C-alpha cells in the first residue's frame, strides 16, 4: 500500500474545510429578546423619569423601576424555546440551539438533497441494458469496481452480483473520482469505469441515455473505450415527500429547490413527482454551497444527508440532517437532526418553530403590557415599592406559564400532518 497524498489533500479534508468556511461566513443572528430589550429599557426610564419630574419625589422613580421587570424578556423567551425544543424532540427532531427555532420560523426558501432525503436511499437493481457486453458481464464489471466505492448505489450493485453468484474479476487498482464514479484497472489490464454518463463519455464519446421513471437512476459502465452497459436502479420516493413540499408551500415558503449530485434526468423525474420546479443536478459539494448561498428569499433551509451534504448544511441559514448514510458527519454541521428518517418531520419542525416563536412573542408582549400598566400606576403614586415587588413576581409567573404552552406545539404539528393524510369522502 502506498499513500500518494497527505490527509490534508483528501476529498474528506476539503469537505471539512468547506464546512469551516461556511460556518465562518454566516452572519450573526439577532436574538428575539434582544430586539425588545433596549426599547423596553428606554420606555421604563422615561416613565420613571417623568414620574420623578412631575411629582418631585425621587421615591416615585424607584417605585416605577421596581415594577419595570425585564423578566418576560429574560425568562419567557428561553422557556418558550426550551419548550419548543422539547416538542421537536417528541417528533424525533433534535435541535442543537434555541436560536435555530427563530430562523426556522422565518424560513422562506428550502433546498432538498435527493438521494436519501426525498428518496429512501435504499436502491435496488431493477434492470440492465447491455451494450458491448452481456447483462452478466456488465454487472460483474460494475460490481468489481463498486466494491471500492462508498456511494449509496455501490452496495446494491455488489449485492445483486453476489445474489446471482457471479464471479468478480480481480481488481488491481481502484480510484473513486469524487461526484463522478469509480475508475478501476483489472488484472488483465482492462480499464473499467462505473458512474455518471459524463464520466463514461470521457472515453466512449456520446452515448444514448435510457428514459427513466421517477425514483430510477442509471449507472453507466464502460470497458476500455466502449460502453459495456447501463444498470438501472430504483430508489423509491419517500411516501411523505410530496406532502412535505406541499405543507412547506402552504406555510409561506416562496422557493423550493432540489440540489443533487445525481444526473439531470433522474433528478427532474423525482422533482416532478414531488412538485418541485427548480432543479440543480450533477452538482459537487462546492457548487451546492454556492447555489444555496445564492438562493432568495432568505432565510434558507437545507435538508440533506451524507458526507457530501455537510458543507451545504453548514452554509445554509438552517441545516437539517436526515438520519442515514453519513449521518454522523452531516449531523456535525447541521443545526438540527431528524432521527426517525421521516421526511415529514421537516414540515413538522417548521410548524413547531413558528408556533414556538408565536408563543414567545405573546409571552413577551403580555409581560410588557402588564409591566407598563403597573409602571403607569406606580408613576401616579398608587403602587408602593413593596407591593410592586410582589406584583413583579406575579408578572414573571404569568409570562412563564404562557411560555410553557410551547411544550404542546408538537400536537399541532401532528394534527396538521394527520389532516393532510386523510382521504376526502364523497
């Protein structure tokens, strides 16, 4: 075994660097409570100052400030967000930070990966179109090369060859060309390529591409400068993918796109089936980042899985990782992780986020209105400081109890999801 490159030059290391650059480029977020803290403080000081000025009694200034409690801002907001995170967890979505809920609630654009996200990510070989070689030979050559690939379509090809008890030719060298396929050399000196059509056409010239149905994808195999055959795999679309896209649109998402490394024909067929109009196919991790960063309007949510999606999950305003292939790597850069492998949870957590922010705002304004009312009473000298201090605790309690309603946000998400699954009668 001979190492030709150091670890820093590997594809994995370049992906890690992309993740770091994406994280560093994100703008800092202004938290919800911070938007109200300064105005509330100014109003409190103005009321207290006018009370002192008009009464000539400095005690009046203190009495106003006693009931000028900032606790609805300091307590209600984090309590609501903790409740929202708990609600999301009950839906099998782990959110790493309360601030993610704020951004999710305002999401206006969503980008989906295809394989393992909108589709099951569990492909099976369904058909083989022979060209220069027979069906069995095409499968043998592809399986021999794909033994050395980590792509999601590698395992089903190898498994299909083993199920048919085909003897695989000996491979001398194999090199996985990122986002393209595998280049292998056999013991007899034959060069085999397995992957995208553009990768095969580098040695064969233009080739015919079969018409694919939704959920199907094609893996092309060449021997030397000839097309050996085409292997058709079926990766079923998730049952809830179309409904999830529909729910996001109804929630106010203006732009929904698919960003995938798969070939254009496959990507477009899946996009059509789930009602996505914008498709970016045959992308690399680098181009995925550029596409998502250019999407408008913002904020942008990216949903994906796997190692190649890690940079774009970090580059998006919010990244949500699906459990599955490369989930550990993707989860490190994502702001939230769906542990149930259910695409419907994307729409569910978006609902929980909106409801949580709504409850937080209601709790903030409830506390502010009560506090301002008490400040005005104190300004006219009808609220002693001791009584004001006791009432301040009541205000805090009311704000906290209001914020705790976020613990039930997941119930609304489930009702919304269940309502969409009901079949109309009549």
